[in-house]
C-alpha cells in the first residue's frame, strides 16, 4: 500500500489562495490575477499559522483557514514606530501620509514602512507589517504536491522552471 500524498515537510506545495482581512480581499493567487504560490512545506517560507493548517491536505482539497495575528504577521509592536527628520528622508519618496516604502535594517533586511503622520520637519513612520495585529482569513486549495528535490532543499527554495 503506497503512502498517501498529502502536504508534509519538505514537499513542494502549489497553492491557490484568497486572503481576506476585515471583510476585504487583500491578496489572491487567482489565476486571472497571478500565478499560484509554490513553497517548500516546513521551511518557514509562508506564515506559520497558515503552514500549520496545510498539513495533511491532499491535491484538490480546499479549506478555510483563520490565522490569528500572533501566528500571522504578529501583534503590533509599539517599538516599531519611529520619527525621521525631513532632512534625513530620501528625496525620491513622497512625504505624504499613507506612503509605503522600503527601508533597510542595519542587518540588511528590508522592511515595509508607512508614513503615518507629519509634524513640521518630523515624519512619523510605522515599521510594523501592514497586516500586523490583524486576523487573516484564507481560502486555500492545494493544486499540486511533489517531493522537493535535494537541490531545492539545499538552496531553500523551489526551482519552478526545472533548473537546479
């Protein structure tokens, strides 16, 4: 008897999804909009709360998954609000409330930042992920499953075009 093919660690998962937050669709892998996502299960390549709920799903199976904020993009971090002097702000970024831009941390990681207020020459910036503090509602369908190739596991990502 062969082992059932279901989502498990070190398998490549191709997933169609729709993400709803506060009753509004904020992201989708609808084939009309963009390609489904592919990732290696168990490698932390997607948010932990969703990854946990995918275990055991088979190809063609659909599920509604609710991910609490702490298992998604985390709770809002009160330490992630900063003030930047206007003179230190890059001229290429429009200084307007609501502007979203990328900032590089000292360690080199990219963060999405959002201008939340302007007071004279001080610009108030929120470094929290835009979905921090939000419960996430996913409608997911597993489209395909396969064992990850050794090269994919070594490299830590899916090689979708067949090249390793």
